[in-house]
C-alpha cells in the first residue's frame, strides 16, 4: 500500500478514530489511505467522516460518540468487512445498517496499475460515492 497516501496529513493517534467531518445522514469510517478516496466521494454530503490509521485496538468510544446516524459505511483498502465485528460490538445497543466498501472477496485475475485495479473493483471516489448514495437512497 505504499503507493497510496492521503492528500492531507492528519495526526496519527494509535488505536483512535479521528473526527474529520461531522454530519447527520451516516458515519463513514475511512481506514488509512482510503481517506483520499472518501473525502472527494463524500464532498457536500451531510455525513460524519472518521479516520483511523490503525485498526486495533478499535476505538468504539469515538464511534459511539461521533455517530449521529444508524447508517455506517466502512471504507477499507483491503478485503471489505474486516472491521464489521468491531463495529457491531461497539454499537451493540444500537441497531445499525452497515455498508462495506473495499476489495471484494473474490479472486482478482486482472492486472495493471494501481489506478486500473481500483477502477476495476470500484474503489475510486466516483464509485464510492455511488455506493454511498445507493446505500443512503439519495
């Protein structure tokens, strides 16, 4: 993943989620370099964006405190859904809907540049925005 970076530096707090943006319609958790795709994908949307550089330990406290919606969208730069058990445990007293966006659980047999790979699996800002809109029925 060394080819992927975020356009803006954010403080690294081991095991903590950073609140990048506050909103009401959904909470988006962007993991590592996925933030570079999430920011343009969620531009002008009324969503909370949480960013983490490490996934363990998972910061359940910040997720609960920052979430103003039962809609949670998880954007991971690896197999999608890895953090779902942590999210469910964190929100165990609140019913939630979760959309996972990342590398699909399938054998990938096409090769190319990182940009071509992201395009083929729908991991571009435009494709992520479409998934968010479809999930939120916008």
